[in-house]
């Protein structure tokens, strides 16, 4: 009876090890693609698995970045007012000739797997959702360098900054 239990446990561990290995193999390409987007400082804009466009630092600079203030409120600190530089997210989509009329939701995806969904109406509000590239006059930096960028979504009308998204590498339109 004891030998049988050991065989069952060994079999379960083997199956789990194989499942982990297969999952790691399947995600390896995805991780490499995410790292490349972070290193290139590019956000892919997608819908239904198709790439609709790419947001780069050049696109942000050509769009005339604005300075705006927003209150960062984290669980580690109280509310802190910061000066950010960036462009309204809607402006970035307009530069790419993407009409939000056919979409209901924009999902911001971060390199660390964090996702935040925004309603199209929120994105169309020109003074609400921004794509920031600087905070207090300094570039945001990447996740790998200890920063919060190179891009961060700032929702100005979110009093507790709970729907902000650091390390953005993809915007999926649904």
C-alpha cells in the first residue's frame, strides 16, 4: 500500500513538472517579445490579435507633450502631488488614425502582467487618461532599471491612483 502511494505521488509530481515545462516553453517567446518592446520603448496597439500601430517616444515628442499634475497615492505612502509630462491617450490613438468609435474598451497591459481596462468614454475625455513619459522632469525609466515606465498610464480622475498602469507595453482595443 505504501509503495502504491509513493508511485501515485511520484506520478503527480512528474505530470506537474511536465506541465510547468510546457507552459514555460510556450511563454518564452512572449517574454522575449515583451522585453524587446520595453527596450525599444514601444507600445503596441492591438485589436483582435492584429497590430494596429505602435506608439514610440518619437510619436510622443512629435505630439507635443504636456505637463500636468496628478496625485500619486500608494499603499506605501500618503498622497503626493507630482508633475508629469505626456500626452492624452486619445491623442496618441488619433495620431495613429485609430477611431475609438468602433471600440468599447482599452486594456492597458504591462510588462509584469498587470492589466487595467478603461471605457472608451474615459479615453475620449481629453483631460483624464494620459500616457506619461516623465515625472518631476525625469524620464520614468524602465522596470529593469527600477523605474515605472518607460510609459505609464495616469488616470487623473482616479482619486487613489488605483487604475494607473506602470510599464505599459500594449494597448488592446476591444
